[in-house]
C-alpha cells in the first residue's frame, strides 16, 4: 500500500456490534499504536482495504494516509 511506518493514517472499520464495542473501548490505545489520526466505523470508499476473520467475526479494515 506504499505506507511507511511513520505515516499518519485514517482507519475505517466495518465490524459487528459486539466487536465494534470492544474496539471503541480500546480506541485510544489502537490509534496511538498505529499513528491513526482517526478511527471510524462503517464502510470505507477509498484507501487500502482488507477483509479479516477475527475470532469468527468478519471485519473489513481500511486505511488511508492522513
């Protein structure tokens, strides 16, 4: 995706309600660890997107440079 480790990013996550609740509770830690300027929930229309299976939950994560 042509990112470098020091790039600031915007993260969009499409997840079920239960997983969204967990991620929301840890939002400060997550955004700090990945240099995210923002983390939102929903469907991303641009950026690098990948589908994941996290403990049986389907999750779509999208990142784009800030």
